[in-house]
């Protein structure tokens, strides 16, 4: 499904050029469950941002379902994110003044789905994550685990094929973290391609495919070992 | 994104910061309300002045001695005309079939005294025709005699205000009053009417033309007022007056004719411009409100960076983010504008009630102009922060840096 070839991403910091991704190549299949590990600053987030088209590589090729994405314009990138990608962030990124319901409404509004059709989708999404009785709660009235569940529901409400999670358990306690991973894994079982960046080796090892990064390069990939 | 969703999203954002929103609304309300009130003031003044001109009487021409080079300008202040306007000129003009009647005018100031009371008063020398030409009404007695225009009787008609000042409410018809060095018999008192433009008849005393010429020792007329048969006759009457005077003044039409309707339209234009000007001045206060909107929106954009990043991650294109923030600015300016409009329109009758002498009148265009400027304010001053929001890099926005 995904093919990155010879990707570089450089940042200009003062007079210095920082290379966040250094000639990185990887293939990812549909339905794969992959964890990305590595020290802080090794380029994990940059990789995820490029995969989600929030960022563009300085050079290299990114093909998604046989389509070259590095030449898309801003509008097309936005449409790609809307259709294909679900993002999960470490800090949840819920809009504080909107209820759980309101936050789930956002992707549906951006897609232009009329209000009466939204209701059913939101109720179902909240129900799937055990949040039915939290629909009208503001984020600050929810626990960390509940907030991240709302964020997952929001990311998945339009059923994108690819879920990108950047340290989704980083702000959660061990118990909620494990719970979160289990939710994500159940999504994986339904066919969603899962890419999870994590610091926690225990959680990372649960993935069928594990990747280790250092200095913008992949230095370990369990698939290549098996292959 | 649907329009109703954008609007709903904006309302939620604005109501999340009530104090800020209220402050901007207040600024907008004050600006828009002052646009409405000030233009109502200007329009009221315009209607008042043109109304006063109309009340002078209909289809009048004012014949002034001396000629001006530019048409429609003011008559010469300095320099004397080679030929004075005379009572005979006035009578000659009235012979035309296009002209209903004429009234000669001599104007001066003289001390008018009765008993121990004395005041300097405008003295108008004219004929019986003045009553009809200026549509004057006599409350007591009669107006100037209409038997012989050349007779210098020592009779006078008092304006209503002057009468009240000198005599209170006493009926003084038949009594004597001193004007300058002569004693005049009071033959009539004018009925009250609203103040008029130019000469305030209610504060003047009217005497026969020859008497005024003698009193001021001035044989020339100040002007001749010509009342045309009807409005259609005005242009031809004007030409005929020029022809008659040319014959009578030895081949030169050394006069200036001012049409009353031209005077009305001049004042009308001046006051329309004035109304626009005060409206525009009030609209400048909108810039202040606009800058406030921009300022607050700028703060909002930096505070909501991570939200903007999120919207982009969820697939909102640049123009969508722009629309969301522009709609917030527009909503602020438009609701402030509508509230200001309501406030302004409500205060106009209130001011009219409190100050009944002068009627404020809201011109319809100012309502639309106020709303249009409110919308423009929101669009102009909201676009800079909206653009800033739309251009944020999603990755840095999400990191909240
Ligand atoms: N916007 C940026 N500007 C400059 N340097 C950046 C930027 N984003 C990331 N980097 C640099 O790129 C490298 C990789 O960063 P990142 O992908 O965030 O690492 P990780 O997520 O593995 O901690 C780091 O050295 C970081 O400082
Ligand atoms: Mg990171």
C-alpha cells in the first residue's frame, strides 16, 4: 500500500541543516500492524508526518496505492488526509470548548456531511468506544484515557485505511496505555493499517512488525529479518 | 464545510471568550449607532433647510441689481450697478403674462422703540404683494396697503416675535411706534410661522417701499421678488425679465436672477454632502473597532494554533481554515453592526422626543451604508488574522510552538 523510496527531510536550523530523515526507504502492506521505536530525535514523528502528508519530504518518492503523493498540491493533500488518514496524538488534541460529540463532529463537518446523517455515525462511534454516556462532556470533564478514546473515535469515524499514532500512550498511565493499545489492535483486526510510534518496548513488541530508527534511518526492521 | 456548520462553529468559538466578544461588540455598536445618529442629524438638517426654503413660497425669482460673471454664483457684494432697480422696474416686470406679481424689497436696520423699550430691528420696505409672494399670514389688522405703491405712508406691520417682545400679548393695532426718527402707526401683526431662511419675518417690521427709501435715504431697491405664474413659466419668465430690464436700463440687463429652486438644490447639495461627511467621520470610528477585531483575532489565532493544526490534520484545506476565522470576524462585525443599527434607530425617535424643535430623520441609504461598512470592517480586518491562521504549518501548529 505504501512505498517510501530514498526519502530525505532536512530542516534549516540557524546556519545548520538538520537531516531528520536520511535516505529512508520502506514498504508497508495493507492491514499491517507496525510499531516504530527509537530514541528521541531519531525522526519518528517526521516519518509519521510525511506519511500523513502533514509534511513534505525534501527529496525522495512517496507512493500510496500506486499514486505518487510528493507532487500533490495543498488542496489535494488536505483531501488525502480527510479520506485516507486517521491521526492520533500524544496530547489528544481535542478542542476544549467542544463536547465529545462536538469533537467527533469535526471530521464529518469538514467532509460536508449533513447534520441529520452525522448523528447516527457519532452515536455509533461513541458507543463502540464505550463513551455513550459521555457525549455531552467537555474534554476537561473526561479522564486521560477517555479523552484519548474520543480522539480515536474522531480519527476513525470516517473509516480511513491508515491510522497514524504518535506516542498515543505517552500521556497515559500504564493501565490506560495498555487499554489504548488494545483498542488500536482491535481496529487493526478490522483491517486498518496501524503505525504506532512508542517509547514503551513492551507495547512496541506487541506489533507484528517492529521498526527501530536512529538518526533518520531505519536500523532495524523485523520484517527484513524474517524475510 | 457547510455554511451553517461554519457559522455554528464560529458562534461556539466566540462564546468561549465572552468578555472579549462583548468588548468588540460594544465598539461596533458605538460606531454603527453613531453613523446612524449623525447621518440622521444631517438629513434632518437638510430637510429642515429645504423645507424652510419651500415655505418661502412657490416658483419665485429673486432679481438683484448688478451682474455676476459666473451664472449661479453669488451677486456682487462690492461695485455698484450702473442702474438701480426701482419701483418702476418692479411694476414693469409685473406686466408680463408669465408673472403673477412682483414685490420690491428695501432692507435696512433701524431702532424701533415703544415706551422705554428700544431695539434695533430689520426693517423691510415692500408692497402689499409681499404678503402673497412669501405666503405671509396676518394675525391682527391688515398687511401693507395695496392702493398706491408710491405712497409713503407711515404705517407698519410687526412680525410676531417683535410684537411679543415689545408689547407682550396686547393688541396694539392702531397704536404708534417709533422707527428711526419717525412715528409709525401699527396696522397689522403677522401670524407666527416657523423660522424662515434668509430674512426672519417674525423679527422684522414691514413698511411701504417709498417710506423705507426715505427712512434709509436710499432710492435703490435691494431686490425685486418675482412670483411666476407657475413652475413651467420660470425659464421664460427669467428671459423676459432680462429683456424688460435691458430695455429699461439702456440696453444692458445689469441684473442677476436667482431661482428659488436653484437655491434649494444648492442647499440640498451642501447638506447632502455634509450628511455624507458626518457619516464618514462616524465611520472612521469603525476603523478603531476594526483594529480591535484584528487584534483580538490575532491573539485568538496564536492561542488556537494547535486547534488549527488539528483542523488541518483532519483534512481542512487552507481556504477552509481561512473561512472559519473570517466567519468569526464577520460574525463579530455583523452582529455588532445589527445591534448598533437597532440602537441607533431606537435613539433617533428618543432624541426627537427629547429635543422636539429639530427633527432627526434617518436616510435609508445610511442603514445600508452602515451595514455594508460593518461587513467590510469584518472582512478587511478579519482577513489578516485569517490568512495568518490558514498559512500556519500544520506540524508546528500541532506542536503548539
Ligand atoms: N520543524 C523542525 N525544525 C527543525 N528541526 C526539526 C523540526 N522537526 C524536527 N526537527 C529535527 O528533526 C529531528 C527528528 O525529529 P522528530 O522526528 O521529531 O524525532 P522523534 O519524533 O523521533 O523524537 C530532530 O533532530 C529534530 O530536532
Ligand atoms: Mg516525536
